C-alpha cells in the first residue's frame, strides 16, 4: 500500500499518478492536499513520511512544484529515504542501491507520462542489499548521532 501526498504545486501530478496506480490496480491512500489552494509542503511531507516510517505503509510518493522542498522535509523523518528523481535511471537505482521508501517528483518539472515511467521503474526495482546495506547502515548512524 502506497501513501501519496502533495502540496498545491504537485496536486495535478498527484491526480495523474493516482490514475496510473488505479490502472495498474495498485492500492494507495491519498493524504492530500485535495485542491490547488496554496498550502505548505512540509505538512504533507510529514503526513506521508510518518505513515511510511511507522510501518503502516510500505512506500510513499510525494510531489511539490519542484520535488525539492517536499523531499528535504520528508528526509527529516528518521527511517525515511526519500529520492527526488526526474529520470528513469535514478528512479530505478534509488530503489536498487538506496532502498528509497519515498519517491519525490516535481509537478512543475515532470509531466504525467514521464512520472508514470518513474513510478514504475521504482516500484518494479528491488533493493540489492550487500555493500549497499552497509551504506544505508551508515546513514542510520548519522540519524542516531543527531537524534535527541
Ligand atoms: C510552492 O510554490 C513551491 O515552493 C513548492 O511546491 C515546492 O516547489 C517547494 O520546493
């Protein structure tokens, strides 16, 4: 089950991605926003990031205008590895190498066709473990170092 969310800048792309997920029969929960009215992206990053970090949802998708702000905010939640992507190679390797549990894109950057490809690359890829796990463990150590 995927948790999906956006601010107003990512709203239109969120709706397009939901349609794509519907067509593929992939289940999701929409955490908002639900219109193009201006909102603050950290609020939606937090909702989706907590849903994933708690284990309630396996993966998350987050959109804002550029994908930058919402990925920065999501990555503040311990356990979140949010990948901001706009090309298929990065989308695939964000899972294979980084085990990204949240995919971020910019609604003012990526069109709906490319977004569908990026989502599919990420969803169909598998984490390769091994030397990559060692590196993720080091990221967890950084989180621990700065957690209060
Ligand atoms: C909102 O105007 C915009 O700043 C936001 O969607 C995003 O691009 C931030 O990184």
